[in-house]
């Protein structure tokens, strides 16, 4: 069959499944489960690269991995968050524009990253130490926390969700340098993700 199916890409495929499942849930007005799927997709993405690095891959496998990861990210961390915010903001004109802009920013960043990563890997075999701008996958941590806290403290969700998404979208394309997290950073991110997940499950969200 066309494609690759070894263990280095399986977690990416699982993450894509969670992204699609989240879209199904938010289409059915189940915000809690949609956010849980977003968090699950983020968890898969956090470890798929580390698993892939354990195998000696061909150049074609590496290029496929770059492409499939970004395509999966666009579904899980582009389309799904945009639909979640549309649901939370009751589809106002502003939220529709913000969600569309967010998706476009995610698309641009992922396409740019694919080109940049292929060029980087053609020049060195060393692992990436820094990101330029905010990774698209950060949405899996930021959005559940933002919405969970918003519902918990009865904040105006229409404005909070739309403006929060707009800030995240801008951060995708701003050329600031962000150090790639190591053990401590990953621990902090996991803690934040778990906290967001607990907030989602603890009530206050329909």
C-alpha cells in the first residue's frame, strides 16, 4: 500500500483520529469531549517525534514523517480549535473571522515549518533546539486551560475565546525564538495539559 505504517508514524495516525473525533463531538455540541480529544491529540503529538527518533529511517521516511505530522496537526490543532471557538462564541461575525484567520495562520506556519525542517535536515542530523514562533500544537495546552478557566470563573466566553484564539494565531507567525522543551519543560507542559483536562472534566462546561 502507498504510505508508511511502521511504529514511527502510528502515534501520529492515532492523534489524527482524536482530532477527527473531536470535530465529530463539537459538531454534536459536546464541548467537554471535544476538548478532551484536543488534549489527547496533543499528548500523541508530544511523543510521536521521540518515538520516530528511535528508528533509523530512510530519507523518504523522514520526509514522509514531516509531511504527515503537519497534515495531522492542521486537523487536530487547526480545524478542531477553530470549531471549538465558534461553538463557544455562538458563531458571531467576529468569531467566524477570527477562526478563519486562526486556521490560515496555522496552515501558513505548518507549510513554512515543513520547508524549514527539510532544509535543516539536509544540512545537519542534529535535533532542533529552537522553534521560531509558537508551535501550532501548543493550542492543545492553551485552549483547554483558557476555556476551562473561563467557564469556571464565569468569564464572557464569546470575547475570551475569540481574543484568546487571535493571540495564539498571531504567535504562530511572530518570529520570536522559543527553546524546544526538554525534560523539565515537557513535565511542565504535561502538568498544564493534565490541569486543563481536569478543569474540563470537573464540570462547568456543558
